[in-house]
C-alpha cells in the first residue's frame, strides 16, 4: 500500500507522460520576488522590528576560521545542508520603538560600497520602507562596533546622512580606538588597516557632528542598556532592550552566524580583532544566555534573527522563535 | 573591563535616571503589523510560494498526545522555550508555479468556521494577495487529506468557490473513505465523526463538480507526484515536487509540528486516525528524508516551513533553511 521511496515515486512519475492537458488560459507568470524582509515582535511595551539588510555570499578562504582547517568548516556547512566554500552571512539591523524613541541598532552594509559581486546585501532602506519606517523619523542610531557591515549604512549617495534627524550613539572605547591615527599606524593586518580607513570614510564631518559616545554598563537611551562585550573589536558593545519584566539581549557580533560560531565557540573568526578575548566573551555571554533562558537577537543570525540558545555538544545551539503572524 | 552580567547591567541601568531628553518631535507610532506571511524559493524551474494561513493556539488537553502524559509534552515545550499548555501549530499551504500550472497544495483553515477564539488563522487569502497570487488564476488545488485545516479554505463566504477556476485533485482513497456514509456510521470517536460531517459541509455540489480523484504513486500534474503516506488519515498523501534534478518532499501531516512530533516520532497525536500506521509511515518517511538528505516542506512546520531533517536522539530534528532575500 505504501510507496514512500523517493526513487520509486520518481520512477512512477516517469512512467506517466502527462495526466492533464494544458490549461485553457495563459500560465500565470512566476514572481521572482521575495517577501519583504522585516519581522516584528514585542518586548513588553516596546516594539522591535528586525530589518534584514541581506545575506553575504563570501568565499571561504583558508583563514576564514583561523584555528580550524577549511575542510572542517566545509564539513560543518555540509552537516547544516548549506553550500560549501561560501559563507552565507545574514545582516539584521533592528528598529526599536519604545513609544518615546525610535532607534535603529546598527545600519547594515550600506547601499553604496561594500556590496560584493555575489552578495545580496544593502537592502536596509528597501526593507525599512516595506516596514513603514521613515528614516527621517529615527531619533537615534546606536552602533555596536565599527565594522563596515554595522556602520556603512550611516551614509547614502553622495555621503548624505541616511538618518538625517538621528543622534549617532557610539561605544566610547570603540570610537576612540578606530579614530585614533596612532592606533591606525600600528594596524597589525591589512584587514584591520582597511577597517580604520573605512571608519574615516564613513565618519564624515556631518556624521561626526551627530556622534555622542556612550559608556558600557549604562543606559544609552531609556530602555536600552549597553554591555561591554570586547574581543570582536576593542570597544564592541551589546545591548539589553528592556520593558517591564521583559528583555532581549541584542548581541551584535558576540558570535557571527550562530550555526558556525555559537555551535563552535572556540572557532576564531577571521574578523575577530582579539580572538582570544572574543572567545572568552562569547562563552561568558552564552553561558549567561543559557542560564537566564534569555531571548537573544543576533545581527548575523538567520532572519528573523531572534531566539534562544541551549547548550549542545561543546557549544551552543540557537533555537529561533517560531514565526508569528502577529507581532 | 567586561561587564556582561545581565543583573549588573540592569542595576547599572537603574542607577541612571535618563540620559536623554524627550525628542523634539512626536514619537513615531508603533506599527502593530507583521510582515506578510509568504516565502519564495525555487526547485529547479519551479517557483514555490509558501503562504502562511496562521498559527493555532490550541489548549493542550490530556489526550493531545495519546500515549504520553501532558506533563511530558509541557516539558518538551519548555525545552523549546515555548508557552506550556498551548499548541502553537502553524498552517502553511504552498503555491507551486511550474511555469505551466499554478497549483495550490492544501487550502488552510478557511476564512469562515474553524477559527478558534484564540487562533490567528484563516489568513491564506490575505497572504495570497500579499504574494500577488490571484485565486482565480489557480489551475488546480491538490489536497493531501480531508482534515478541516487542509480543506476548509476551498469555500469562502456563502459557500462560494474560493478558487473558481481550479480543478480539485483529491487522493482517491481519502475521498472514498470520508464521503462514505457507511464509514461515517462507524466513526469510532466524536472527533472522527466531526471530520466526516465537515467533509460533507465543505464538499458542496459546486466543489464536487470540480473534484478529480488521483492515485498515489503517479503524477497528479506534471512535476507533482503523489506518494501514499497513510495513518494520519486513511488516504493521506504526500507529494514530491520535481524539476530537473531538484525536488522537495511536501509532507503534509506525516508529522504535525516537527518540534514535537518529528523529535518524538513515537508520540501518537490525537488527530492521527490510525496512530500505529501513522508512526510507521513517519519513521519510514523520515528515515528516507535523512538518507536522501532531501528538502522537505511541512504543512505544520514553522513558517517558512521548508528545510531538512537530521537524526537526533531517538527521533529527527528539523533544520529550517536560512531565510533568503531572493527566491
């Protein structure tokens, strides 16, 4: 009675020429378009809108994970049913509407520059529009750190301000480090040197006029508290968004894509400026997230990039929330 | 230097009254609206559009899983960071555009009837419109089985045909069973009796005029092959959508929500008409999906409801695809 083998079913299919004539009317055209990439959920009285900026398609080089051979990365990708040799890294800025402030947390890769030939990123503005968020209504942009995929979206065409009415709230230690010419002169790798130069490109005089440094361990705006999570970069900050008894830990790059770097917290990602400190931070944050059963929003998590984590093997495994038809 | 304890961070937050004055302009209103619930991907030359019909909020009774105490179900929900005592079961019909045919696979819970007081389902038409799919352009509706959440969407207000130009392709054994008055007279439970009666409510004379039974093991339309997967209901069918070398196994209700019933293939869901046969089918299909590393689309998977499965513990664990900004 049962016939559930794929091969048998396909053989059956091949034996049948066609069971139905052509439809009487023209076939409906295929759409080719994805749904808009935003997702809303609530944290107490605060409304969160995850706004996808796209997904990279970055070729995986030999130093993608510094302390692990590329073959091991590919084996992991295969176990995840993902394409090998490619890092499909998602980018997910978040809009936080506290009812008093409208805040963007990190800005994505920007519409100009940074787009790789294969990547499908730079989509923040497109998805903000789909979500009904006016860039001019944003009060504040909170940056976690100064890598290009987090800051490049501050400026648009002709170096215009992408969020013209926003204060730009930056981790004090991060700003000091990347804007220091002495530190730049001591850049230990071409990649880090390029990050210094990119920060100078993005931090135009118009942007710098709006920059206000913030301290970790304090509220950045009411309801959003900064937490120092150094290692990925020297002044890297995460944030806790709270309302009433509810909160979410917005982790920025404590891990890059969790399916690689939370599962394997000992992997040293090529973009970690201090990989040993980054690993220590990662383990401490993830142990806390597990112990507190705390909701986590991850910039490089697969969209909608919000969920929980559990201990799994020698690392941690993300459990994304079930998509909900209402926020 | 580091301060990543949640409690410390929150204590720090409380010590600061407010770091910023009110914005000069009125606060932006919260949206309260979710993104539209559709998702596109390709299988060879065929375009798949998953169209979410919502998510149930079904109170979990003592017989929710017949052979497992409710406390064990709740323990599983807690491990998944989900609300206890509630079955948040997603509904995900799929539109298949082969380039020649535009096909809807299962119809969701319908806009009338079936809506629970707490449920947020009956959203198929809303999400079809968002996806740009005209119900009148659908050539064929393929049904997997006759439970209300799969067939009720066939009819709209005043028993009108929801898909007025579609043939309604039904599993021959399923149609014969549920439309047989003798079988109805032998219904072993009130729930099964209600399924017989609901089938008669939905299968109006106008619907029955358009019904064409299909056989398992054969193509239903070119590119879509039916596979008998009995147990959940007597004539329950799954389908393999193929194009070139690519295919996806559209499993219907081989498992209900995989986070409960694929992880625990031995759990006998209250809606399985023959739970022993359903379990045998489930294990056979999931062993095949694992062995073949085959893409699977699940009606009750969390939206977008497409991914792979791996063996995990005594069962199987779903790995949803990473959301992609392009189909």
